């Protein structure tokens, strides 16, 4: 589940690249990525289990936030 969230996050980051202008697809893939990453983080940290060094849930959340970060960057710099 965590790697699926990271996969959707990678798709979101690729689609959100400014030169590709596929923002609709980026927003479409962002929501399942957030959901899968959040569920993975919730299930792996429920009982404070040992998680791997690089938690794929956190990587997925970071990559799924790319369109929001880009929107804020372009909004604040214009």
C-alpha cells in the first residue's frame, strides 16, 4: 500500500511538471495517492511498529503534494 502511494505520487509529480500542462491528471492522481499513503502511515504507526528507514508513505505524501507546492510557488511569485 505504501509503494502504491509512492507510485501515484511519482505520477502526480510527473503530470504536475509545468511544461507538460497535465494539471488535471495530476489532480486526478493526487487523491488516491494521498489516501493510500495516509492509510499506510496510519497502519504502520498504529502500534509504533518499527518502520523501514525510508517510509514509502512519507515519500508518497511528499510527491503527492507537488501540485500544491507548485501552485503556491507560482501564485506567490507572480
